[in-house]
C-alpha cells in the first residue's frame, strides 16, 4: 500500500510541476508585454493578436492531444509536448517583430495543446476516483503558483538581464521538467497504469456521440476561459497603464491577484470532493461549486468596473480571480466523471471551449481598449459571460456516465450498438 501511495504521489507531484511551468510560459509574455510592446512598436490590438496566436493551435490540439493521450499514453505524448514547448519558449527570446512573435506563440500553443488533456488521462489512470477533484485542484493550484511567481520573477530577470533573456531561462526550466517525468512514468507500478500506457486507449473513440455529450461542458468552459485569458493576458498591463505603475509595481500587484487563484483552485477541488463524500451527489459536487464560482466572480468584478482606485481594484480583482478559480477542479473532473474510458478525448473536447476563448478574448479585449479608451467595457462583457456560465452549468450531467456505442453493445439490457448511452453514476461499469 505504501508503494502504491508513493508512486501515485510521485506522478501527482511531477504533474504539479508541469502545470506550474506551463503557466509560467503563458504569463511571462503578459508580464513583459509593456517592454515588448515598446521595443517592437506594437499597439494593444497587435499585442492582443500575439496573445491569441497561442490559442489557435492550442484549441485544435485539445481534440488531437486528447486522442493522442488516449491512444499512445501520457508518457510519450507529454515528452514530445515538452520538447516543443522548450523550443517555442526559446524562440520567443529572439523575435524581431510582430510576425515572429506570433509564430513563436503559435508554436507554444502547439506544444501546450496536448498537455492538459493528456495529463487528465494520466490522472484518470493513476489517481483513485475519490481524489479526482483534489488532483485537479492541486495541479491547477500549482499552475496559479506559476502565475503568481512569474511577474516578480520576470521583473527580477529584466532588472539584471533583459526580457529576452528571461525566455531563455524559462526554456531551461521546461527542459529540466522532462527528466523527472520520464523517470516517474517509467517506474509507475499502479495496477491501473495499464490504462495509461495506451493499451486501454486502443478502443475507438466515439467522437460524435462524445462531443454531443460534452457540449454543455465545452460551453461552460468557454465562459470560464474568457475570464481566465483576460487575467492571464491583460492584468499586468491593466496595472501598468491604468495606474501608471512601473514594471516592478505592476508585477507586484499582478502577483497578488494570481496568488488568490492558488487558493481558489485548491479549495474548489477540496470542496467538490467533500460535497461528494458527504452527499453522494456528483451533480451537486461539481455543478454547485462551478455555479458558486461564476456568481462570486461576477459580484467581485462590479467594484473594478465602478471604482477607479488602485487598492480597491487590486483587492476585488484578487477576489474575482479566487472565485473564478473555484471552477477549475470540478470542471476538469467532469470529463473523468462522464467518460473515464475516454478521459483524454473528453477533457480535450471540454477544453476546446477554453481554447476558443483564448482565440477571441485577448484580441477582443485589446481591440476594445484601443477603440473605447476604457478598460470598463471589456470587463463588463466578461461579467456577462460569467452569468451565462452560471446558467449553463445546470446543463452538465457528470452524474451520468457516458458508455458510447462500443461499450453499450456489451450490455444485453442496454442500448443497441450504434447509439450512445448514459448510466447513472452508481451503475458505472467496472473493469
């Protein structure tokens, strides 16, 4: 028992490091944005296009990456993804104009696109089901630690070197992660790990039936993703431009906002698992926390739109980010709840919504700032999407397990082959 716990914990620890480093790679450009914008002579709209370039391949590879994770296993897919991320991050340090910056961010999206669905596939295989909410919460908390560490770390590196050198340092961090991942995934001994090496993923994925089943979750994830991309892409520039802070000052306030997300991710996962344990109601455990997160973020953004004060805005942006991050662990648990046999593909379908939001949100936000000269308008649009997300959350059914046309045919009393099915959670087939 001790060996199993140790192996599971090792996998979870290395996945936490992965999430931390990947989100450093996403936030480092937004922290350096004022310097990049000035050196390359970019407008807010052009900078938003560069931010969005990451999301185009990222959105596409939610589907491809999820399937690759199911088909070939997390070990190989995360290794290849890690190499691409290293090269793309390094290339960002050498860009000379808008086109090169867009290309580097596009390449980073290629590398990161498969990572989260594949990591979810690893959790479904290696983490006990009762701890799925905690696993998603702790890994995404690590991601927010990366968010919080990045602004002051970039400011420090810029002070002693340059923004270009900072990307080379981060590329080295990515390269270092690959070594422990190859080690722990090679030595994993849990019985369920057979599913993680790709052998269980040879079963064809019923894409159309699974996509229809996951559509409400995809829509909810889009609403959440819009707000997260807003924070990741524009919060450092918000403090820099609105309150005329220097890079160190904007980095400090941005770090405070992102730190609140660490607690939100962790508490959201713990709360979801606790509700499930106390009530046995999977729908309440997932949907209840997600809805509370959306509504809480909406309320906390109201003072940011209505009041122009550095302290007030910093506090309520932090609270809004905390509430929004309550959503993460339960929504990432939903694909594993709905389709544990296709967890990579299902999480990819869900996170397609997040990827699409990443295409639209940063560029629209920058465009609206240029056109209106106000930060209040794009914030108000984001608040509307938070309300929409809360309403759509009720459409998700994590308490009904997707069986798919192949699996359903094995049950004599179930649906006929060629149709998809949903079983109540307590009737989930085992094996």
